[in-house]
C-alpha cells in the first residue's frame, strides 16, 4: 500500500449538517440557552418517537440510570445486576447510589448476559437488573422478564414505588439502542425504564445528553415521576429556571439536596433536527452493515447480528470477531489498520479487567466468556459520513492486514 493511498477514516464522528447549526444559532439568539422550550419540545418528540407517555432529557445516559436508581429508592444494602461486558457507566451508577454491583458473565459466544447465570444471581437483596442493549441490538427481554417473574417471591420492596412492581425492576442501559425494535416493540417500550445516550459518538446526538423513558402499563403516575426527575436533576428545586422567569414567580423551594444534570436548549436544538433526520440515518447504517457483512462473513469472521425477522438494531456498532487470534494479535491488527488510516476500536474490555473493579473484588477469571468475546473483537468504523468507497477501502485494508497476521500465526 502506497502512502498516497492512505485515508483518514475516523471511528465515529458526529453527522452534523447546516440544519443543526442553524437551529443552534436560533437557540443562542433566542435569549434562552439552558433548559427551556427546546428541551421540553425534544422530550415530547422523543416520547412520541419511542411510544411512551413521557420522556425526560438529561445530560447523559449515566445520569438517567443513576437518577432512576435513586428515585426508585435503591441504595445501601441492595444489589443491582449488570453485565461484565459493558462500559463502566452501567455499573458505576450502582456504586454511586451505594448498592452492591453484581456482574454476570456473557453466554458463550455472545455479547449478552448468560440468562441462566442472571437467574442464579438474583437474591433477596436484588432490586434491579441493568441489561445492556450492546451495539444497538435489544436484549432477550422475554427471557429477562420470565426470570424476574420466577424470582418474584424473593423480592422485598423497600417503598411504595418498588411495591408497584413487586419484583426485580428492569432498567435498560440502551445507550446504543435508540430506534431499535424487537417483536414489534420499540426500545423504550419493553423494559420498565430505558436510558438512552445522545453523546457525540451515538447515532442520534445532542453533543452530550441522554434521556429516560418508562413503560405506560405499570401503574406509574407519569406526572409525579416526571416531576421527580426534574427535582433530582435540578438541585431539588421546586421550579425550573423557565418557570422562575415568569413575573412575580421568583419564589421556590429546595425539597431535596439533589443533583445537577439537566439538558440545555442548545443541546436540545441539535437533537430536534437529528430526530427529523433519524430514519434516514438508521437506513444508512443498515446499508453499511450489510456491506460489511457481505464482504467479511464469508472470510470466516463473526459479527453481531443486527437484523432478523423479529428484531431490528439501531446499528450503532459493527462488532467483529476474528476466530483463532489472540488479544495481542487483535491489538496488532488495530495498529496496522491505523497505519492504513482507519481508526478501529474494541467494545468492550470487560469490567473485571479494570483497576476500579479489581479493587471492588472482581476477577476476570470468573468471567471467561466475556474475556473470550473481548480477546478477538474489533469494532470497525460505522457512521453515516462513510461513503460506499470508504467502506470498500476499510474492508480491503482489513483483508490485507488479516492475511499478514494469519500468515504469521501459521508460521
């Protein structure tokens, strides 16, 4: 490969058009740039898109998960289960509220939790499960809800809100899965609570940001719950800044010493335009995934299956596994791809491999399937700024690199 052939293909840049830029300018000129009318509009539009009564926009999916745990009254003495194969946010929020993190290994040759191990992990102290819709594909929620129903006799509610569920509560980390569907249900309609990320690298972005939605059939008071998220995300202040600007309405109360994690109107203005464009963005991601699959799967590689008769992924990540290579060889492939001008990544390094989780007592030897998924996983660029020609270049570059690595293995 000659140097003149090299490209500069980033891993996941945001797809921002003039329309988003113009909307941000309008927000800045409006005189209202923090949480205000555009944030409220985006919340209504997200709820409509997902198919729920309410949505709450916040500054991250992490905040959405943590506030959900806090509003549910989950804390010290409780246990919350999540996957060992995820980003730290899925588990760190459990630590933040003082509950005990319980990690479950993946199933063999899978990115999802081993559901038999999930069932074994539920105890009288378990209050919630945080499944992870990795790569944009929704988990097997039929299996998850069957498990929590079978284990409901163990559930001991700590408060009235937990009693409404009367079983372990399912709070999905759907950071990757906005727009995904499974068995005719959109992501956000299935789990008890669903938390989305709108970070810069996500399919749908507000630069930073996230949202939480909840099911409509659990007997929850939507208005009360929405108000709790507002209180928890704005210092426990009884009026938001927009309400306080009304004439004679300066007075407010602090009803709880809470947190600061609201979305701003500048962020929401990006999201309003992104939502207008979103179906087209999802369609383009599917086209790229199909190009990758048709070129790479015949070579013996494995990838996360994004599309089937009963599910449609949001197509967030192209998770590729190269059989028979080691962790070191995988890392060498990523370096060689970078030399060819293609930025690749790994999703994910299992949590028990990190210092923070080792210090909490976790050991990767207890999660062999997660480790095996990680050792030969490579995430290829997948974003809507990629041209067909660039996808072809990525595939050809990977083939050349793999041929070199495989030849060295054979030797």
